[in-house]
C-alpha cells in the first residue's frame, strides 16, 4: 500500500470515529408537555396552541393572574417567550433532559436545573 493510500484511509477512519462518537441531540414528544406542571409552589401551564401561563402561589399569585408566555420545543430545546404586561418580551431557553407523561426536567445555560411533575 502506498503512503498516499495509507494517509487517505487513515483520515477516513479517523473522521468516521469522530462522527460516530458525537451524541445526537435527543428529541422529545411535544404532546407530553401539554398540561399543568408543578414544582413546589411554581406552576407552568402549557396549552396546545403553544401559549401558556406561569404563576407562583408563594407570591400569592393565582393562575388567572399568572404571566403569559409562548413556547416552542425543538428536539431538546425548550424556549419560553414571556410576555410582559407593560410591553415587551423576555426569552428564556432551556435544555430538556427528561420529558414523560408525568415528569419534566430541564436546565438553563447558567447551570440551574428544574424538575416538575404533572
């Protein structure tokens, strides 16, 4: 085998190894998100039309008084766009690590983790 063929084969082998070792981003079932999720006193309600409401009973806030948001779930990226009553929006992006019919777990880019049950 010539040196040129050896180098080509080596480069192909190395690139196959690196590509196969890259983990694929997990895809979560969006329909599991629909409903009301609770973590302590914090509540998030996700609706089919990709809107929702969040409220915290610790702050004496009810669902009717909660903050509106829109949401998207693409693979494992969950994005909330919180709608401020005085005008404007605040985006928050999370990485979902678990989503089942009864469990929702995600984290943000700052290392904060969240765990909810339905």
